[in-house]
């Protein structure tokens, strides 16, 4: 029972983290059609900001959390302003290559200006403790990850559904050109989308730092690949799809870890992708994505 | 209200607009007609800021809006509908109108308070469908919703690109009455592009006829239909077809 509960919590915590990062990708993609592979470096900027602040004497975990989120939001807006805005109306592949370029440049800046080696960050270690509920012992970090991710997604849903800017963002995600013809300022909508995306990455960065206790130049890259997969599972561009896809990916990974005999544990990633491919054969548009009519190409 | 002076636009080797000029006063309904490929939609796109003209100027209420981009033109008071309906299909009918009303509240708050989203929905018989996704409306209702959304901007100039396309005779008549209502209630300049000449003749105060990127005739409706160049474009066309 204890083991089952622990694995359920593992799946929910991993899923929540994937969902947060996948939502960040999906918010930007739904408006700009840009797969922002530099999203991982936003997580990196967030983590290194906390590392530098701690090196300069910051000791408050609360301030560190706020700094992580603010730094990520600012970095995302800065990436948009400097790198993505000039190629906003260029073909999709240009945006994709720009994102890879930003990712490589920022990773190299981390290596050159700080260090290519992992650096210890202990300021958030206090988040990672064991909590005891009667006979059950659970990781405080996983519980917080689940609750904070749930509340963040709820706040995002409320913002998108109840606020004026949220309505503009939702309309822009359907038809950006028409929204501009309604007088909605494109720069404002896109900057807000990047800020939201960055804040989500910042929250994810807090949990990553608390779990790992260190930062490294490639901190967010593998997580962004997972988030990309989560977006594909859910249906690229669909915000509910990103959240559902992230959660499902967490359950698939943890489910395989539990189900596979120990000697076959190395097949976890391969089998994860087999399941995802099977899912996409059944629903090529993803779980909540919209099917695109392809005419003759459907044959 | 609207003054378009000698606007030209070339796409590759094709000159889509050749020094096209027109004007439309507040409260006036101007019909913009011409055969396919005449440059009507290109001209509308130049006025709405979607296309940047190579030469010429577009002024609205005395303000230069040439090539300022769609957001600026919309905020300056250009509202439009589209040849192919472009609603936010999975947003509700009310939300479609609210998106445009956001701009109106920001740039013309007095007008925004007067027109109101609920009032527009009622005026265009959409209040019963306010909370359903726009994509589920009938074709005629979607056309009305596009107009309501354009009016939610509180426009000084309304561009209606083939508003009667696909409508039956009764629906076209209802639409014509609605557009006349806009002149009465809003008083904006209105430009209507349509191939339905009966609809255009019934509705418009003046006509502007385009062919091969040029304005070949402009003036009162009866006067324009007597113009030999217009007769050649339309009668010549029907003879060949």
C-alpha cells in the first residue's frame, strides 16, 4: 500500500512537472507557432539567478523562489524581444532554428561565464523533506510540486478565461492575424504569453533545484524534450492537451518503472516512446488536438 | 472620412493596384465593385493595414494610416469583415464581439459605453446564441456576427468584403436593412464589396468600379452604370461568358 501510494505520488509529481513545462511551450506555440526549444535555457537562467544570488549572500528560500520565477519570466520576455520578434513572420523553420540558436548560445554563456560543471545550490534543499501521515511517509517536495502545479494551472485557466488580456491571448491562439485586425496589440499579447511561459518555467526550476541541489548548463534541456513529447501527446497548441499530456507521460514513465523487472529497467525510455507512437497512430492529432483536414494526403 | 490617394501595389511582376483613389464620407455607403482580380480586396487590405502600399496615401479622419499595420489601423477606426468568414470558431459568440470591444474600450471609451456588447448582440439577433461557440452558428448568423464584431470596434470606417456572399435573397435583404441601420445608428463611412449587383444597387449611395488595379469609374450609382468603361467591363464580360 505504502509502495503503491509512493509510486502514485511519483507519477503525479513527475506528471505535474512535465505539465508545467509543457504548458509553457504550448502557450507560446498556440500563438506564434513557435516550438521554443530555448525554453530549457529559461529554466537555466532561473536556476543560475538563484545560484548567483545565493553566492552573493541570499539566504531566504522565499526570496529565492520569487527570484527564480521573476528571472525566468524576464528571460523569456527578453528572448522574445531580442531573438524571436525579428523572425516573428518568418517561416516556422526559421523560428525553430532561432530557438536552437538561442539555446546553444545561452548554454555556452553559462559554461563560459560560470562553469561547465554542476554548481551546488542548497538554498532550496529545505523544500525536500519527508512528511509523515500516520503510517505513510511522503516527499514534501512531491506533495508541493503537485499542489503548486495544480494551483498554477488553475490560476492560468482563470486568467485566460476571466481577464481581458486572457481573452485576447485565447483569440490570438486561434487566429493571430484576425486578432491584430481587431486592434489587439500583437507585441503585448506575445510578450504576455512569453512572460507566462517563463513564469511556468521558473516554478519548474524551483522544484528541479530543490530535488537536484545543483545547477548545470544543460539543466532544462532534457526536461524540455519531455515537455515537447507531452505537447505532442496532448495535441500541439492545445493548453489542456499539454497539461493532460504531461500528466500522462509522468504516469507512463513511472508505470513502466514499476512494471518492468529490474534487469529491463533500461528499456523504460524506449518503451515509453513505443506507447506514445502507438497512441499517435490511434490519434495522430494528439489526445485533445484538432484534426487537420489533409485532403488527398490522408490516403 | 476616408481618403485614398493614388495607392499602388505590386506583387512580383503583377501590378495589383495602379494609382487607385477613392473617398468615402461619414454616413455614406460606397459600393466597390469590379470583376475578379480587379484589385478590390487588395485595396481593402491596403486600407486595413494588412498590405503596405508601394506608393500613395490612406487617410482616415485626416490621420495618415498608410502602411501602419493592422493593429494601428483598427485602433484608428477601421473595422472590417472578410470574404471568407474568419471568426474565432471555438470562442463563444459573446467572446468574439468582446475581443473587438477591448480595443474600443481602450481607444474610444465613450463609444464603447454607448454601443455595448449586449446591445450589439441583440441588434444582430445573436443574443439567443451569446454563449454558444461561434463555429456552431448558421452561415447567415456567422455573417451577422462578423458585422457585430466589426462594429464592436466603434469604427469610423467599416469595410464589408462580400457580406452577401452565400446568402439567399431574404437573408441579403435582411443584411441590407442591417447595413442601412449602421449608417443611421453609427454614422460611420461604409465600403461594401460584393458581386451581387442587385444588392449593391439597392444599398449604396455611390459606386466605385475597379478593373485591372485601376479605379475606372466613380460617382452616383445611375451615373456609373451609364459609363462606357463600366458597360464594357460588365457587359463585355457577360458576353464572353
